[in-house]
């Protein structure tokens, strides 16, 4: 990300930051574990888990394994 992208990213809500990560084609896109997302976002674990749970309940993302998430329609595999 360049400086302008970083500044815009910081303005996003936590849910939009999660969606950005899951949808990204570049650095970190595709299915992600909550641990991987937390390394990128630096959220408190309970806050990240709460946001992910709400997003699954609202149908925004899918839980595809224990602590592993992706956005609907994404055919990519989890990066280890």
C-alpha cells in the first residue's frame, strides 16, 4: 500500500478492513485465518472475533473452518 492507501485504510470501519483483506488480490487476499488477520490488523483478539462472528451472522463472509474465513464467492484456497 502506498501512503494514501494506508491513510484511507485507517479510516475504514473494522468490518470494512476485514473485507478489504479478504477481497485483496495483492498482499494478503483470499481466505484468511483469524490469526493471519490479527497480524495484519492488530485488533484485540476478542474484538476481531466479535466482528468476524457478526459478519458471518449477517452473511457478509463465510466461516470455512475453525477460525478461517472468506468472502462469499471466493474460490481461492487458504494461504499457509
